[in-house]
């Protein structure tokens, strides 16, 4: 079959690899000049930065992808476990290191929160239990047809903690504010608020701490490069600077795509463009009724991110590879982001220092700091044109006060990426970075499926589709889409 894929983000690349490995004739149209989408790389004056993801979880999903394309994860990429997985800085100068080695972490907890030592192990067992009950039902299941829904055991809903919020459950299990903040943070991995998202998302600590959180040697962008090379070697055609303007349909079935004013005939179209953009902008009204477009545009996006890349000519011994500087008042931070839709005035700041694992990412005695602050998705409440430079200076000053003494004096390279960039460059809905939010109990059911209902031959992949955002789930969306192609197109 002749397949057109819109977008060379991780979802589009993974789908291309799978379909071209099955001998389909696959062409990818990417509006940017290179692959990766939100997973990207920035290089300047001897500094190299990943501009998007910095942590890989659930590598078994990537391994499944590679195996279905005749290779393995181990052959393609070198995964590096980190010790500690992450270092946490609290505002009273307390520092907590989380390791994948349970005993080492418990030693840390004994020092900062002895009252919660037992609760830590109990919580990770509870998180594992949620994983066991949800993974097959909600991640590896396309949830498309009646036969998929039949696999859901409705009784199991009572065992996955869907009726309380992440925050309520965490507060009920831990006494110490240190561990409460620590466990609430994982909800941000899919761009949601721990004060709104169902406690089912407490599965994420299991995924990172029990299953392992990894760095990819050379940087996370190596994954995008590896998928590009694999797809090319299997015969996929790439067109860059090629924006798809319309998906063409006839009598409810795909016939092709329009790019650069040319129609490219296609038996199947897979859109890796944000689902809201695909439904509201790429499909005409005779293919999708206005009411469906309206509904798609009301799905709440995940949060976005404010990224500051700093190349500096010194090292900070205080920093590990991954670091979190916590806010004083976490609830207020999420109210700023999701309710007021403004940048938090006392944010939690994430700092990745990959030059610690990859010395070639910075000149000798230098460091490449990737700094990320959770940000609201785009709205009229906050103007990045007016605020980006001053917010960057505010973050630099905050980090100077927290641990990175005199940081501003060492800056050699400075680059700012705002939610507006995520919208302008990659067409992410309102600049969101993890697709749709999980700020309600029903979010898993409203996320667009990997086969579009109403237009035959149209499939959707990526973080804005089922099962959600983040690298492993995006790759799973591609695996789900290809499974549905097998089911409906052969
Ligand atoms: C700052 C940041 C930090 C993150 N941290 C992590 C992390 O640590 N771990 C993790 O797992 N995930 C993380 N994520 C999330 C992860 O990056 C995303 O979930 C994932 O990369 C999204 O992939 P995607 O396939 O949905 O598409 P995208 O990356 O959105 O790519 C879509 C592609 O389609 C192209 N496109 C769109 N419309 C068109 C069109 N009409 N024509 C042609 N091309 C088009 C775009 O240009 C883009 O290249 C992070 C994201 C960001 C931004």
C-alpha cells in the first residue's frame, strides 16, 4: 500500500519504520528541515543540547519497535542508567537523591524523613500494582472497537485508584512534605496537575524507579537519528520543508494529501501532526462535521514548557545529571499553570546537565544546562513576546540564589524556547508538549484513537493521541496504529 505520513516526530518515524519493514511504500512529509519534532538538538560554540526529552522510560516498548523492524534496541542505542536517577533540592537546603537501588534511597529517606521509610516501599508496591492492572487495558490496548473495550475489566476500576487525585493519595500515604512533593512531581511527566489528575497516575513512579529511567548515550536526539537511519535503510522516502496543507478524502475514504500545492495519492494517511490540528485544520468540513471539530478543540491540552539552554564555562559539583529545584508551594504553582494560565512566580525548576555523562557536550571545564519550567499552554493570559527575556533572567537569578552561585557570570551560550515556539515550529496544540492533559478521570477515554473514526484509511499517532504523551507512549501509539492497519486494511 502507498502510505503518506504527516510529520517526522517520534510517532511518525516509528510508524514509518514499522510500515516500511512490512514492504509498504512509505513517504514522510515533514514541515521542518529535520526529523524529531519536539525531540530535537541545538548546537552552538562547542555546546550540544537536547531541546526536548531528557529521560527515557519503558525501554521495552522501543525494543518491541526495533524487533519488529529486524533489529534490537541494544544494537541501535546505548542506554545509560543514572546514579542517582535524580537529585532533588528543597528550599530549606535539604537535598534528596533518588536511586534505582531501593536500599540506597531508603538510606537517604532515613536522613530526611525517617517517619516515611516504610511508606516509600509500600507506595512503590502500590504503584506497581496499578501498573499490573492498567498496562494491558489502557496502554497496549488500542481501545478502538467493542472487542477492545471488552478486554476492560470494569471491576478493576476500583483497584486502580481512579476516584481520588494523585495529591490526595500521596498526602494520605506520606507525612513528610519532602516525599509528598517528590511523589506529586511524577504527574508532570504527562503534563498534568497532581491536584486534578486521577491517582491512577501514581503508576509513573513505578515506571521510573522500579523499571528504570535512562539517558541515551550521545543524547536523546540519537533516538530520532536512529529511527531516521532505520527508516531510510528500509526504503522510506523523506521530504523536508514539506508542510501538508490538506488531507484529501472522497466518500469518507482517504485518497491522498496536498503538499506544496501538489496532490500525492495515498491508500493510507498517518498523521503525526497534533490530533487537534489534524481534525480542525487538515480535514475539510465535508470530511468532518463542524460539531466534531468543535469537540476536538475543547480537549484540554497538557501543560507546555519554558526552556532555557545555557552553555557555561564552569562545572557545578552540586549538580547531578538530572536535578529538580522544588517550589515552596506546589499547589499554588499548578494553580498558576492550569487555572490562571500564567507563569509561576516560584516555579519548580528542572536542570539537566548531560555534559556530566557526555563530556563532549561542552568544552573542557564547561557545562550544558538544559533548564525546564512547566508553563501554561498558550492563551491570552500570558504574552511570551513581552515576557520571555525577563522570565529567563528571573530563573537565572533564582538558580543563583538556590545553588548555582554566580551563574550569570559564566554564561557563554543562551537560547530560549517558549510555548510559542512549540506551536510555530511543530504545530503542537496551544504549544502543549505532552499532547492532552490527564486532568480528569475520563481523559484516557477522550484522547483521539489511533484510527480516526469517520474517515477510512486515516490513522493518528503521537502524544496527542491514545495512549498519551512521552516517548514510550508515543512509540506505543505507532504500534497500536499499525496493529489497527492490520485489522482494518488487509
Ligand atoms: C521540553 C520537553 C521535555 C520533554 N521531556 C520528556 C522526557 O524527559 N521524556 C519523555 O518521554 N518525553 C518528554 N517530552 C515529551 C516528548 O518529547 C513528546 O511526547 C514526543 O517527542 C512527541 O512526539 P510526537 O510524535 O507526538 O510528535 P512531535 O514531536 O510533535 O512531532 C510532530 C512532527 O510533525 C510535524 N508536523 C506537524 N504538522 C505538520 C504538517 N501539517 N505537515 C508536515 N509536518 C507536520 C512537526 O513539524 C513535527 O516534526 C518532552 C517534551 C518537551 C518539549
